[in-house]
């Protein structure tokens, strides 16, 4: 299984998506000599014997099961001709576009430019909507006691622990990225009304920590969290939007299968297009997966009468542009992603940039529209987002053009 690198935005470094990180691996962080592996076999007997010998972290059926083993055990397993044993893809916090820090005890603007843009209202003072919709934010966790988030938290789960496949009631965010993303989706201004607002402040937050404090994790944990969110939606009879501001330059089979599973089970999956620049065909995964909505980043600059696609935002496949049909490696939608202010893990606020910031704008909008149109299926909702984007075409930025283009996709969907 090939190695991939997942990404987040930080305020400490000038960064760009999908470069190799110099940070230590989770194994080194733990002080133990452990390897995360995926064990597959065409022999059910051999696979069951392996399950009995090693703890099963996540069972992916025909795709095999993941577990932690020592390096010595890994070497021994590779000699077993009845098993196919591969290292699970590592995911990592790596270089990102420039981010600027701007923290304060209260936000300088309660409805930042992204809210004004998506609501198409320069004078908006508060947002609304998202009632009864759950948004699962798969990220570095969330500061669930942030005054602008605490009223909306329904689930808080950690999938990133080395020796525990899931810890309920824990999603502490040391990194800050996950808290920022959650705020853009559903920050509600706080009980005092003096905080910041997200797109859908009445939605419920499922904060799923899939990446560690340094922004690192494993693809099996992310895949399991995706499936868990979809299963929770089915079990509880609620509508779920899965928001993933992370990505990789290469496809991971476990995550792709999980995205397909979630989509087939009624969830809407939204993912970042990536920050790999304005070259053709630079979109990352899982945004590039057909059943995930890939979101490009806009900046607060007008060009040709519309917002401009940021230079750092990854582009899709130009060969499939113009047909208004989503295929693998297509950018689908675009939304504000440059210089976005939102909640931060110190209890205050921060301004950062990336397709990581564009993604929760669309996730929040999806929650708002779904709440207003409860009879829609996830596929209907996706079509509605596409329709609204088509009505608000983006012409600015490299690769942007009239209609379905490889830079902005169908365009920028609006709340009204």
C-alpha cells in the first residue's frame, strides 16, 4: 500500500499541501516500536487465525483488517505466504499556503467575508439554519467548550489513539485546525451573541478526531470514522454531512471504499480539493473521489466580475471540464478559502487560508439547505448545490472560465 501524506493548515508555517513532513511519526511519538498494518488473505482460515493472534483495530471485510504490530512481528508476518501484509498509509501535517495569525478575545468581525459572500449579503450580522442536521468534522478534534461551539456539540470522539480504535467523549484539539473548521460550519455566536458565526449555526457537531496533535494519523482510522458517521446517521435516523479538510496526492483504497459506503448509506461527503497550486490535474484525494464533493478555494478579490480562485487551490482535470458531469479528479464547487476567520483552540479566533477553509463553507451550506428541504436525499442535495453553483459562475483565477471549469467546478453555491 503506497504511502500518502494528509494535510491541514497551521498558523506557524508558510505551507503548501502534499509535501513531505519532517515531523516524527506516531510510532516515535508514542515511544514504542509499533507498525500499523493491513492484513488481507484469500484464505478465511488464515485471516481468522491472524485475527485471533493480533488485536483487530478495524475490520474492513474483504479489504482485510488493520492492527498494530511490532517491527519483529511485521517482518515475521511478511514471511507468511497465506497473508498479504502491508503498512497502512500514514497521514501527516505538511506544508500549507501562507496563514496569518490574528487572535483576540472577541472576533473583529462576527460575520467574516466568507459568510457575507455565501449569504450574498454584505450587511449580514448573523447567520441561521441547519436545524437537526449533523455535520461530522473529521479533523484534529475540536475545542468543544469554545463559547461559539459548545451549544452545538453532540458527539466528541477520538479515532487517533495508538492503542484504542475509538475513545468516546474525547476529541481535544491541540492543533487548532479542527476547531477552525468546525467554527466555519456551525459557530453560533455564543450564548452572549458576541462571538463569530458559521454558515449553519443550528446544526449539530460530531467532532471526530482522526489526526493527532501534530496533524498526523492513519488512513484506516479516517476510513473507520467515515463509516462510523454514516452508520450513526442510519442508526439514529438523522441526516449527516461528512466534512474532511484533509487530503493526499494519491488515492487510498480504504478511504475511497469508506466514502462510497457513506454515500451509498445516505451521507453527503465534502472534501478539500487540495492546495497544490494552479497547475492542471493537481487535485488531491479523497476530494478527487467521484462520491465526494471537491471544494476549491476562493479569495476576497474580484476578477472579471466574480470572486477569484486562489492560486494555491488545486485544479482538476481539464479534459473533463465543461460537461457538468462529475468524474474522478474533478473539482465540483468553490467557496471562500483565503484569509478566513473562525474559532481557535485557545478559546479565541484565528485567520488562516486553504481549501481546508473552503470545505466547511460548503459543508455548512449543505446542512442549511438540507434542514430547509428535509425531503431531499443526499444525491438530491448534491444536485441542489450544483444547481446553485451553476447560477453563480466563477470567472476569476487561473483556469476559471464560463460554465463547468477545472478550477472552480460548477461555481460558487449561495445560501440565498
